[in-house]
């Protein structure tokens, strides 16, 4: 915009001089000045780990309010399909940076993917086990021998580790995104997010009073979720750009928290563009819950930072699953850009 005003100013001066030779050049510069401006921005492709929804509102706000451009970045946001993990977009080179649950990031690095966490947006877990009271399952250890629905696209490390911790042998039933199998009694329990599937369940004919919920955070599994990741090679090459992205993203989340209707409006447009069912009330619920999960109260860190104790907790959970551990330190995994 500023460059266009600049060229308009020059154009007026040239008109006064009536220079017929220079006029075509000025028109050319005026026409293509936006291209010159964009060429000065550093391009980054970011892939959140799921389909468009209020879970990612802060990124959308940062993009639409121009916070990324103010930081000198040209950010493109792409999404994976419901059956694909974002790590595949990173390894294929389709994305420069992605979001992942902390434990998923730790697991990916453990299996050989050379990634680093450079920003931790979520600070708590929103994962719940949910059962119907009519099932007679009133305690977590009563899930032994039961069928439990879990996401097909991943995010299952914490639920599986918790079942191992309470010594429950269960049948895991992969689910794409629907809660229908739970509602119809096809499974005994379901792993849900407090900000997503749980809200769907209580809006599909079941009241909160009809359900038992078991938050994993109450069983020592309060592992932060959404964090920002890139390949180590990308971090070494684009550290400055990644810092700008993180700061602009935090600015976007802060704006979303203070302008929630505006943020949800953006989310709904993104969902509609992706041909997804968009429900305002549900997205408002999701935004409120996600913002609550970002609280750093009692952690003695700044928003956007990863606490070392949370990393260690994630490592211990993976050890419970008997995974071969490739030893690496917190410093190898997390690269702070806020100090």
C-alpha cells in the first residue's frame, strides 16, 4: 500500500513535467509495485496439524491483520487431510514449519526426524476419556477389556500411555473425526479433546450429566499440546524468520483473545473455503477452551516458551510405551527464540 502511494506521488510530479518518455516507465512501476513489495518478504509455509478450526485462530488472525507482513514475512497456511500427519508435509518440503503436540514432536525426533521445537503455544492438555454413565464405567481402570475410539491420524501417545500406566488392556478403534460410533454404542469410550469432540457429544442429545469424563491432566499426564516445529536445517538457515513468525503469532493470539468475535468470523470463513461444516457456537467454544490451555500460570515461563519439566514428562510417557529411546537433551530438542 505504501509503495503504491509513493509511485502515485512520483506520477503526479511527472505529469507536471509532462515527460512523455518517462510516463510509461512510471505506469509500469505503479502496476507492479505490489510485486516488488512482496519480493522483499521472506516466504514461509506453515502447516497446522489439523483441518481449519478455531484451534488455529491466532495464526489466521496474524495473517489477516497483517502481523506477519509487518514482520517482513509472506506466510502461506496450508492444512493436511484428516488422515495425514503434518510431519509428512515437513519431510516432503511442502511446509517450512508445522504444529504438533509436544509428545508427538518428542516421538518424531526419537524415531529419527531431525526436528526442533522453537515455540510452545499450548501449555496444557485438553485430552479426555469420555464414557456414558449408563455403561457402568465410573472409574478409569474399568476400561480394561473395553473398546476405545481414538483418532486415526495420530495424537494417541498420551491416551495409550495412560492406559498402560493403569494396566488396562483395551481394544483401540481408529476413528477419523466423527463421534457417531460413540453415540450409537459401538465403542465403550472415546478419546476426545475438551475443545472439540466433547462439545459435539454434549450437543448431540447427551447432557453433561449423562457422561463421565476422565481428563488425562488429572492422572499426571498434563502434557502441553500445540507447539511449533521445523527441521533443524531450517532452523539453522532461517532462525531470524522463525523468531519473527513466533512473535507475530503470539501477537495474533493476543488479538484473538481480545477480539473473539472477529477471530471466529475469520475461522468460519476459512472453514467454509475448505468446504467444512462451520458452526459458530462450536467454534466459539473451541476458541475459549484453546485460549485457556495457553495459560502459563505457575510455570515461571513466558507465553511461547517450553518448560523443561514438560519435556521430561513427555519423555517418561514415551518410555512407558517401551519405545527405543534415542538419547537427546532438552537443548537438542528446544531452541528458545524469546530470550
